[in-house]
């Protein structure tokens, strides 16, 4: 089960926030039963892009064989 402070990856795009599938965020709050999460997405310099309330199906826990990746944020 996903816990607070865990890294998660998106399972869908959020073009209004320039976020793509597999972008990584940090869980800052778990709703009861793991039905939804507040997830913070940040730039490499530590600036918050957005905090989103996401349903459980919109994120996945990172797996041991996932490769972390960096990309430039679309303007």
C-alpha cells in the first residue's frame, strides 16, 4: 500500500499541469483506505509545480526496476 512520503509515478497525463505518464511525485497525504492521495510534483531545484488530489488508479508505487528520469518542463 502507498504511504505518505513515498515516491509515486503517474499512470495518466495531466496536460493542464504539463505532467506526463511516469512523472514522479511525493505523496504528502493519504486518504482513508488508500482511495486517493495528495501528491506534490516538483522541479529539480525544489520548486513545487503543483499538488494534486489523485485517485489510487492515477498513481502507482515505484518498482525496484524503475529508472528515475529527468526532463525539462514544457513551457
